[in-house]
C-alpha cells in the first residue's frame, strides 16, 4: 500500500509539472505551482518575464507562498534595466524588502514569520511613493522613499523575477543567502499573462502536498561540506561531534581526505535494530544500534571515530583534528564524486529532522555542494510515514 501511495503522489506531482510547463519546455505559467528549490545556480532567478510599462494596467502582484526556510529570495522587480529595483526576501523567517532607486538604498524588515510551513497569501503593490506588502490580507510592511533625482515618468520595460535577482548581488544594502526551499502557487503578476522564461539549470520537481521541517534525501544526491568551514575543536577530550536526528536508510555520512575514507551506512536489520556498517578504506565492520530514538551521534577524536559511544574505529597513523581544521569533505547522504565506489553506495533516503555539528544546526543551503534533488528545509510527511 505504501508503494501505491508513493506512485499516486508521484503521478500527481508530474501532473502539476505538466500544468505549469508549456510545450516549448523552457517557459512556464506564472499561475501554476512552482518549486523554487532544486536548482544549481544561487542568484539567477528561477523564472523571469518582462513587459512594456505602457502595457501595465495593474500595480498589484499576489501569490501564495509556503516554506520552512528562514532565508532566501522570493520576488524581484526592476525598471530602467536594473537602475531602479526591489527585492522581497526572508531573513530569520521575517519578510524583508530592499529597494534601490537613483541615489537611495533602502532595507526594511518586519511582520510575522512566514517560515511556518503554512500557505500564506502575499500581495505586493505600489501606492504612489510607497511599496506595500500584504500578508493574508493584512498590511505587514510599508516602505516609502523619494528621490529628487528619480524620474517621475517611467518608460521602457519592467522586469519581474522569482527566486533570484537580475542585478548584481553587490548592489544589495543588506546581503542575504538567496537559496529558497519554498513553493508558490496561484500567481497574478501585475496584469501579465505572458509565460515566464526559466533558468536553464532548473529541474522542475513537484511540491510536496504536506511538509514537515527537515532535510529530505530521496535516495539520490548528497550535500557536501568542507570541515574547515564548520564549527571546530573545542576540547580534545570532547572531540568533534556530528549528530543526526530523523528517519532514514542508506548512507548517513562519509568523511574523506587524501588517502582516507570513512563511510557510515545503515543496512537492512531487525525491526527493533538497525545495522550500521562502518568502513575505513577496504576494511569495515558491522554493529547493531537501537532503532529508537532515531538519533545518531558520530564523534571524531584525535585518533579514532566513534558511533553512538558504542562502536569505535582507531588508527594511530591519522590525526583527525588536524585533518578537520585543514579541511576534509563531510558528506551527508552518500559519497561525493563519480567513482565506482560512489555509484555502489546506497544513498540516504529519508528525512533528517536536524543535523548538528558541535551542537550548532547545519543549514544544507550553506553546503559546498548540494544536489538539486535534496530539499534543505522540508520533508514530505508521506515519506516520514513510510520509514516509521
């Protein structure tokens, strides 16, 4: 029955994609359901369109928006080929608008947090010298600005974009991380009915019908970090800890450096136990760990690696603390690269509700590399039920 449910969900997702896409394959309707995640480029908008200002009869744009992501680009617009621009984003889950106009840069943040996983109706409109953001039919943010250098009568084109910006990020008054694991639907963009051009690297994927906080690995793809960019050693006695919370099967993580490779992979085990295979180069061993609670603690000591304080691999020839500081590849979900060993690895499948390194939450959007199939901040509840 679970497999039937998964098939139905997949078919519904593919149907939504077909609704959103045009025959040409590189344009979509702005009114459909669009997943803003699952793409390779950071700042390039997921989709964009333009129109002559003389054709604009409405100054309102509205759409429904859903996310658990605390930070990222949502909606962008500009005139005069980017000389005047604005961008709507989230920071700490709270809406933020930044506007550049002539000699003025403005950044304003306010309103309720929107990264609660619920659908919210967002409306942006112009009221003279003010830009208004409404959330669920209530004004949440109002930005006013005036420049004596700005032209009163605008001509030329207006450009709109979703999920990125069309001007250089250096123009921002308050920089932010642009990646956004979110979905939008039911968009009405000014009065435009023309299709939107999409980013050439975008791989359209359906939006999950119901979501839960976490990072979702569908059985393909990894997220790779350089350990030198992560929290480091505090005391040699405590070592460096990596904690994973969630429901998953397959390879939880791998750790690699020159001449060194470590794999932690869950195998099929007893219903009350999960077998975890620990591998150093060619050697490996298998241990049984309790299936509940769904927590895995991986501790890196100076000359050993420990899982859940139960299984330990020792090697006096390696100084893991020095290797961590200089930079190793810490990969969640499998092994990086295209080697035969990588291809034979069982990639992680499931929802990691939280990943901690030295007690600090790790955001997959900050990864050195993240596969487009991996969702940084949302998991489908159906997948969670399947693995429990």
